[in-house]
């Protein structure tokens, strides 16, 4: 369904007093649109990685609703929490770049979740978004692969678009979920080849090796 139609439906049937996660009507919403109970239930990270949450419980539901439930407006909610994490860790960048989908997956899903998150993050941080990477081949799902298999699976799968240069820039690479970082590493290597000084990454969530999620 088209983004504008999804947004229209959301505005038509959802009030500002409804929690975006549980749907309950409340007079006390947090700044990103969740009720206090859902806000407190989000599994936050306490290390120095730039992922907003652990991929579990309420955070996992929010991301699944966004990716697979066609609730595209959740991208802005997740981007808000990602921006909080970036500010907390004093992350700086010249541009934001999303991890690309292969064209066949993009046709199937209808949108690139990383691009939606990048656009929301760009608005939050006032940083321009450059959709500057392309996925050259369709890779296997990463879910059942170990660390080495994941690296081999995405090696050579990405390329910076011919007309794009990141010369001298710090690039913020965005994806929805990270496990081993193989996809982000492969993308980052290509961005560095295109002249970037540094690549940092930001994701909505991070999962463990024991709870693997597609990157």
C-alpha cells in the first residue's frame, strides 16, 4: 500500500492519545508516541553500540509491525529512539546512508525499511540522506548462517552508485537490525573505497547470535 494512503489511514483511525505499540488510549504518551508502560518495557542497551534496543520483546514487536505489518509510520517512532541513541553517544556525520535491498526484495516488500529509518533519522538530526548504495546480487537470508558464512554471503554484494562520492565525509550507515555486523561491514568497506574518512553505524536494534534475525 502506498505511503500516503497508509499515513492517511493512520491519521483517520489513530488519535494522538493512542499508544503506537499497544494501541491503548492514554493521556500520558512519551515523546515518541508510546504509553509509559510500553516506553518502560523497551529493552534498551547499556553499552556503547549505536543500536537503540535489544531485538526482543516490545522492541521486536515494534520492528516486526513496521517491516511486515505495513505500519510504515512506525519508522518515525523507531528513528526517534535511534536519534536519542546517537545524541547520547555524541555521534556525528555528514550524511546518512541506508543499507540497500536487492531490487527483487524491494519489489516484493514495496519499500526499503532501512531507507525509511534513514529518512526519519535524517529529519531528527538534520542530516541529509543519500541513498548511495546498490545491492548487486540477491543474497541468501542471513538467519541460519554463522559469522563466517554471513561474511562470505555478503562479500562483494554492495557497491556505491557511480554518481556518488563520499570524499572526506563521515557517513552514518543505517539498518533495522544487526547481529554480527557482516552486512554493515560489507557496506562500510564500499563507502570507504568511495573516499569516506569514517563510517559509523546506527540500527533500531541489535540481536544476539542465539537470537538471529535477518540483517
